[in-house]
C-alpha cells in the first residue's frame, strides 16, 4: 500500500501547483516523503514557484558561522515567522552559513536547490538576503554576534578591526546589533541618499515655519545628525555620548557586515 493518502496528494498539489497525477507520481517515487516529492517535481520541471516571488518576505532567519580566522553570515528570507522558526528552515540557514565559511560567498549557489525545495514545501517566497564572509587580515581581530529570538537568529553581525582588543571588539559587535548602522564612515554614504534626506528635511523645516534665512543652517545640522545615526564610527556606543571612534582611539575598524530581519 502507498505511504500517503489522497490528502497528501492534495497538500502537495497546493504546495507546488503540480497536477494531481504528477503529485501522485512524485509521492510514489519518494515513498510518500513530502519534501522529497516536492524536490522530485522541481527536478522534473513540474513544480510552479515563480508566482511566489512577488510576495513580501520580511521575515526570515540569520545564521553566523566562524572558525577563528574567518566568519560568514547568511540571511534567508521568508513570508512568515512560523516558517522561519521551523527546524528545517533554521537548519538550512546554518548549513548555508557553514558552506560560505568553508568555500566563500560564491559557494552559496550550491545551496540554491535546497532553497527551492524549501520554497515549494513551505509555499512561501523564500529567498536569500544578505550573504557575507570576512576573513581576518594580518594583525587584525574578528568578532561576531547573533541575536536570537524564538529559536532563530534575527540579527547577525561580523566585525573586523586592527588595534582594538577582543573585549572592546565584542562590545562593538553588540553595539551594531543595538544601533544597526548602515555604513562604516561618511565616505560610504551614497550622495543620492544624502540628497534625498536633505530634501526631506528641508520640507520638514519649511513646514515648521522656521525663517527662510535660517533654513540652510537648520537643514545642515539635521543632515549631520542623520549621518551620525547611519555611520558606525559616529554613533554613541550603546546610545551614550562616547562615539565608536572615540572608544577605539587609535584603532581601526576595517569592515563590518550585518543582517537584520525585517529591515
């Protein structure tokens, strides 16, 4: 007797948009294993997942892997936190992070088949988000932090620095998770982003009824405050007055990578 029921066939059809007979054949070929059947359909070109790609996927999971000389970060997006917290979802993200750690960022393509299979099984728009790998350069240190929530990583950080002790570097990794900087320094902020923010702040200033002669100075001050909030080196450590640049003194933050679910 087959190891599946008519309900299993219907569930597989709903998950893959495959025909009834195709879904039945897939379950027969995989001894009733739903995930393997979905993969079978995908390999045969019988599963339809393209229409999922337009759906919002602001949930997901972040994984971080490290071996002491390098660290990798992978974000996998999903539509629901229910899927993102599932054991198979978390296990796949961990596997992908280890893959990137061992082989480099380009190796993430080796996990695409597993992502497609999970997409079919969950019937959600599941796709890669941030992928990063940082290898420690000579004379530098690296640190990582993964903030977990309900069994999954929701914020992942990798940071590398020279002339900064390990304890301070870990504190700055925690700070990144707290303050969520977008850039390391002002030089990295795109001019287009600054121009857009300046235009927005000018309209706000006008609406407040400030004297026209004062607009340039007011807007400049607000742009500077906005930049300081975006840039890691200018942020106050954990919201305090001392900035990251002041905390590291003569040290240098070489680079950092971060993924935040829902950002």
